[in-house]
């Protein structure tokens, strides 16, 4: 089992930046993929982006491409979601998730095996 916990959420003004962290414990594997999802008020959970832990390749939803970046710190077993140019539309609970499929293109929640409890991000106008 892999345990994930997000941190770094909070309140930020529109146009500001925020960096979320996802710390993983337990066994991780070569080819493991970490994804970020979010769920806004009254909305379904949607894909934000993902990173391959082995090679660092990333993919992003069109809605965040160019504004958000995902990185990893293998020594700390942590992945990051850097969010820039935030808008109120980015307000959501943000979740990190782990997939054993090994593809950074995994964009469906059903493709992920492990989930963190989420962290709230609120962007004020």
C-alpha cells in the first residue's frame, strides 16, 4: 500500500501562485505515475496533470497548461504542483493520486490506485 498526503493548500488572490506538495510513503515502483486531480464545488473530479516518477515526463489538462507545472523530488518521495496565474476557476479540493500503470498520460480517475485526502485551494477575486 502507498499512502499519499497533500499539503500547501490555502487562500490566495487571483493572479497569485501556490505550490502544493504530495508526500508518498510506502512502496513506490519504477514506472509509477503521480497525478493531480481537482474537484470544484458542484463539479466532478477532473484531471489536472501527471508526472512519471521514473523519467519525469509530464502531461497537463488544457485548462492549466502553461500555468501549472508538476515536478518531483525523488529523494524526498514528493511531487509538487506549482500553480501560477490562479483564477477563481481554480478553486477546488486538489488531490494527488498514484497509478501503477506507468503512463503519464493517464487522465481518468479510474486509472489511479491510491489517493490522498485532498487539500483545499481557494482563489479569491
